[in-house]
C-alpha cells in the first residue's frame, strides 16, 4: 500500500519541555489510523505539525509526497481537516458554505451530490446556527472532504454527539471516502478507536509507546483476558501464582488482572483455587462472588501502557 502520510523522526521542544521526541508514523491509502494518548502527551502538537501550522525542530512530514509547509498552497490541497472545535458564521446558509469552500478547489465535489450524501439536501437554505449538533458536524466534515483530498485529519469528530449522531457521522465518512482516503483520527474514545481503526498509535510523554492493530498489540502485551474482582492489598501476591498473569491495575475498590492466551482458559478457576486456600484469612466467599472475566480491549492496553486515565 502507498503511504499517504509519512512522519519521520519528528522532534519538537520548548524551554524545559520536550513535546515530540522522535515520533514516526505512517498512514496508507484507505487506512483509518487512530491516535490516542493522555492530555499533554503531544497529540495536538503532532497534528499541528502534520497540518503545517507548526514547524518541528527536526524530522519531516509529507502528505501525498508534498512536504508540510504553512506557506504552501499545494500542501494544503493534500488534506482536509475537521478540528475538535469547528464553527461557521451562524447566518451562513449550508449551500452558501458549500459554494464558498468549493471555490477553493479546481475539481471540487459536486455540491448537489455531496448534500445528498451527507443528508443535508433539505437544509440547503438553512442557516448554520439553526442546524443541530450532528448536522453541523456532518457539514464541517463534508467541507473538509469537498476538495477530494487523499488525506483527512479528524480531531475528536464525535465528541458531544449522541449515539445516533455518531453513527450518522461515521456513515457520512464511509460514503464520502469509499475506502480510498487515508484517515488519521485523534480521539479519547477507546471504543470508537478500536471499532473504527485499522491500526492504533499510542502517544505518551512525547513518544510513541505502541503501534499496530489492536488485536496484535493486546497479544504482544499479554492482555488477551481480563479478570475483574474486588481489590485487596495482597491481590498481586495471589495473582503471581496464577498461570499466564501479566499485569494488574486498580481503580477505586476494583482490581483488574490481565493475562495472555494461557490466562484465558482456566485463570478464573485457578484464581478461585488460590483464594479458597486463603479462605480463613481473607473472607473468600465475598471475593469469589465478585469475580468476572472477559476479553481485554484497547482501553485496558492504553491504561496499562500509559499508567493514566484519558481525559
């Protein structure tokens, strides 16, 4: 596959603080790539460098073979962007916005066709300020894709939308890209990233700490299975005796234990055996009743790798 976005060894620092430390990533034609990481990890700076609005100290960014530059009109035709907060004048009508943005491109999307695809044909004369939240997001997404760019950057595109509006937005994206456009999605929604993305990059403390398909990352990290049980201070001591255990984390009064393939089969039974052996000392019946098992997911990988909640 052809790499549409190529970021190589990107570095950016401010006095006393490194924001990007040798960041490298690729997004290929037709791929949807997720970028996740805690606040302050460097995601915004990375996106700004990719968009050409911030200059890195070293390294390179190219989209469709064109080097990132804020002054290059050619570069800005290589991608569309839907920012986390996008807005248009409240009195600007949908059709007017389409015609205005279409004038920026030599071969824009047909406006009537595009309005039909984003289900806003009936709102052609509706002012932006009168649209619902979901309609506004669909419109700004369509404006980002109006020039048929090979690459689109999405920064928290579904934040604040209800489930129905989220599905509508993703439906629009699928209809407009048809598997050809490269997509870089920055999000805090781990479920959305796991469901929608072909590969994931995890950025933490200025560095990429993981990249690849979610299933492979979970397998490599030994995070195939998750056991949820009430927390006790001595729980990790017990878990070390359970075959296949690889990691744990604690949230409030709940203990989460993780393991690889060997952990998936009999881990819960083995854990119950070890806890039963301590029944007199640790009140096992209550613990046994609180044990549940299930597959680990991207949220688990994220929390184990970064050691932090997302926000």
